[in-house]
C-alpha cells in the first residue's frame, strides 16, 4: 500500500462527477494506492440558470477544485476534460489522462426515433452551442431549446410529458374499469391497472412522472460517455451521432487528474495515464487553444491515433449552423502538438477565426442585454 498517506482528490458533487471520480479512484486502488474523494462545490454547480457557454468561459466547473489543490488541502483534482480551460495555473500539470470513454454524442428520444425521423419543427434540448449549430446544420427546421441539469434531470424532462399523459389515460381507464364492474361485455383498454403499470416503471421514469416541465422536448442530445457512466443508458432509447457530422467537443469522454508539478503527479501518471488518450486530447486542446474558441463558439475537434499519425477533424460553425469551416489532417505523432497548432492556424486563415470572433461578439451582446457586465458577475461565472 502507499506509505505516504492517502491520496486526497477533489471532485464535483454531481452524481455523474462522483461516478467518474470513482473510476479514477478504482484505477488507482488497482495500483495499490489509497484514495479519498473530497467533494467541492463549484460556481457552475451553484448557478443553475445560466447557459453553459457563459459559465464555461472561465472554467466554472474547474476553478474551485484546482484552487483547493493549490492551497495544499488536496493532492489533486478530477475533471471532465471538456470542462477544462486550455490555460492552467503554472503550478499545476495534467498528471494523468485515464483511458477515454466514448467521445461522441447521443440523441435520446422517448420513442426511439432517429434524428431523421423527428417531426418537422421538433424541439431538441441542449445548452451546447456546438450541438445547436450541428443540429441546425443538419436540419434547419428544428427548434433547439436550452436544457440544463444533471444527466438524470435532463432525461426526466424529456420523458415527463409522455409518461404523464399515459398516466392520465390509465387513470381514466381505471375509473371506467371500476364503473363497469360486473359487465361481462366490457373490455378494458389496458390489461394492467395504473398501480401495476407504475410499479413496473424504472426509478428514472417514476421521478419523471412528478417533474414539472416548461418545455416539451421531442429529443435531447447528451455526451454518450456521460449517459453510459451515469448508469442510465439502458433505461432510454438513443441513437449514436456520427463523429464526422457531429464532431465532438475537444476532450469529450476523457477525464483528467490535475496535480502540482512534482513527485505525486509523476506517481499518478505512472499509475493510470493512458498514452493514446493523452496524445488525442493533447491534439484537440492544442487546436482549441490556437483557435481561441473556448466555450464561446460552436467548435468540434476530434483526434484519433492511427499508426504513426493522429487523424484530426475540426468543424467550426456560426451560432445558427449556417456557415462553417471544416477540415481534417493527419498529424505526425512524434510532433503532434506543434502540428496541431499549425493545422489550427490554417483553419483560422480559412475563416474559422472570423466565425469565432463573431460568436464572441454575440456572447458579449447576450450579456449586455441581460444587464450584467463582466465586472458585476460572481468570480468564476
């Protein structure tokens, strides 16, 4: 066992964050480390009515965790990599990138419909600028509406209207059944009572029944890795979206452990770092850093190691999915970070920089319309 005491690692408190942190904890324990997970509430967790593209600009889900590490309270912090700003404090390093989960997005519907099968004008929920632009680029008729919350909350919002309507129908059918007691010619609409039906629902569906919903969604889009890690994938019908047309967010599906540069960071890297995942996410984040998109622009970046090269695919959209700059390139693996930056500069020259600047101005305009200046916002927002 580890002789220098327990590794104390920070994590956000959401159910998904705790599950993901447990994956890191188990991997370290498999290498004979003792690990304690310490929950830290972040600005992103506290402010629940703000769209993600505003929260993410300064690492609203990351900063407080790293600050606790820098203060010396904790040995490291576990992050979802797509939440991490491309700039880190100088004192911290990415100690480990464990093996990446599925990087793509998933379209979830109440009835198993595909994106192509959704009705004209269907309402799709996401607060991601990237997903919004990609959806509208594929189907301009869609109404893309904001959606926030934990994975289970988002799924409940999707499932609630249909379940509540069915509950009402079954309740009325039960009343009719009771009113026809003794009538041998009566054929009930359902073969089970509403109570029997309710007892067979999953816990997710039971929670959805009691949820108040302002917007009725025909579908929602989530990261497939988050859906699977939440343990809820088998409770819903979903379609995997192509990583070619729906290029994922940089770092999506990957976790990262940050720690002060030193012996502990080196120990964590030796224990659980996955070299292929580190190379792929390094390419994605290098491209993002060079483009300067952050969370303010609809940018998809996906890299895959293929032999001696890293195949990188990038798509940059305007906010309505009407204009885009896209490209792919095989980058030499021995110089992948520098080659990624050069690829990004070429994309910027082709018009990606202009799209990102337009998105930045639109985001700043949104904030001015809300009557909130950058100086007036709580730190980390």
